[in-house]
C-alpha cells in the first residue's frame, strides 16, 4: 500500500474514532432536562395563579400542569428532584470533561457585537454546528446560572422557616418569589428562542437526536 493510501486509511480510522458533537450522556441529559423544565414551568404557573405576584397576570388553565394549586405543587416537587439530579450530573460532566471550557469560553466582546449585528440583518450562519457563536455561549451561560438560581430560590420558598437565612438573602419570602419568577421568565425566554432556532435550523435538532457530526479532539 502506498504512503498516500496508508495516510487516507489512517485518517479514516481516526475520523471513525472521533467523538460526536453531542455524546450520548449529553443527549440523554438534554432531553431529561427539557422534560423536567417543561414540567417545572407549567406546574409553577399553577402554583403562581393561586397567589399571583403580578395582579394582572394569570396563566390559562390549558397552560398549567395540575388541576389546582395543590396538584400543581405535587408536580412541581416531582419535577424538582429530576431537574436537580440531572442538572447536577450535567454540571459535573461539563466541568470534568472540559466541555464547558471548550464550548462556552472564551466570549469576546467584539465577536458578540459582530454576531448580534449579523443576527439583526438575518445573516446568522449555522453551517458549522461544532462551534457556538458568542451569543449562543452567553445564552447557555445565562441559562445555567438561571437554573442554579431557581434551585436556590426554590428552597428559600419551600423552607422559609428552616432556611430562614437563605430566604433573608433575597429580602424575605416575597423577595425570593420575585427572583424565582424572574428566573422562570429567563428560562421561558431561552426555551422560546431555543425552539425557534431548532425549527429554523432543523439540523441542530437532528444533531441532538443522533449526536451530530464527529469532531476532532482539541488540545
């Protein structure tokens, strides 16, 4: 076999061994997290409607999980543990494997401004699924922080007496509720944008189902 043929064969073997863009653990955690977030949000709306923070805002029956506040609360608690365990495993996996560092850092201001400009002109490209642009990186970091905030404020609301020191950090029970509501709004906004982009660029959704293209290992 010639040297060129040997090199091509070697490259082919390395390509087959290269990891996929979304490894199986990431895909499993992604879809578990999606289910947990939808359950948390819709059941949270049922709990919210029993004592609304904004007097003019109520969520319709069809959008709530649970027929009434107590039922919604049971769904909320059930989804809470799934979201917490799955989220904790995801964070450990992301830090331990270096996935967060590779995918979400660095975020350069110039790149962020350029990406926003391209988006406003509807010139945002998605040819290379293996790389996140600056806006995507920032959004993923924000939603991770919002998820952590939801867990913390959720405990402050759930156990305001036993965890009074935690509740006090948010200015009391109602303050924790307001921060929790704000975090929910951030998550809902992220999901709307995320789903819209998946519909506009179907290959991103397909990649999360199949693993996507194989990527070369990075130093």
